[in-house]
């Protein structure tokens, strides 16, 4: 499937879903906000932990690519 065809199918699906949708009456209880907050905090902590674990590799990547030592 080409990219142009994929984009067309995606847009067609999006438009069709919005034209044929019906009203939905949903209820979000107070615990939902707490759960979303927990997921957000967990994502941030996991990202910081991943950076901490791979800090030497990240630092080496930038040092080698942007601050190359001149030989001569």
C-alpha cells in the first residue's frame, strides 16, 4: 500500500466515523482523574529512570558526534 493511499484510507475512515457517530452519554468517576495522574507520574519516572540507566551511552553519542577531537 502506498503512502498516498494509506493517508487517503485514514482520512476516509476518520471522516466516516465522525459523520456517522451518535451521541454518547458517558460518566467519568472521580477516580479516573487520579488514575490518569498516576499514569502520567509513572511515565515521567520511567523516562527519567531510562535516561539514568543509559546516560553514559547518551553522553558518548553526543560527545562523539558533535565534539569530535581534532587529530593532527
